């Protein structure tokens, strides 16, 4: 059985058993390094996907 992986939202690296984590907007995120975590904590919205604008907006 393989360990599930997740993707670092800052650099896109697949990771498992992440040592670094942070929460934002009620969700937990995992990171490959303290550097990626620090970049995320400063400006999390920069690294998260944005929803497309509704049609007609």
C-alpha cells in the first residue's frame, strides 16, 4: 500500500508525510520545506487557485 501524496501549493512538489503545515480559511495545507511554508503564510491567497468570475459579472 502506498502513502497518499499531496501537492505543495507553493512549488507544486508532490509530498507525503509532510513535516511542514499551515492552516488558512479553515483548511490545512502541507509543504515540502520551511521556505515554502513561510512564503505561503505571508500571502496564502497568492498561492491558492481563484474561482472564475461568474458569467455575466
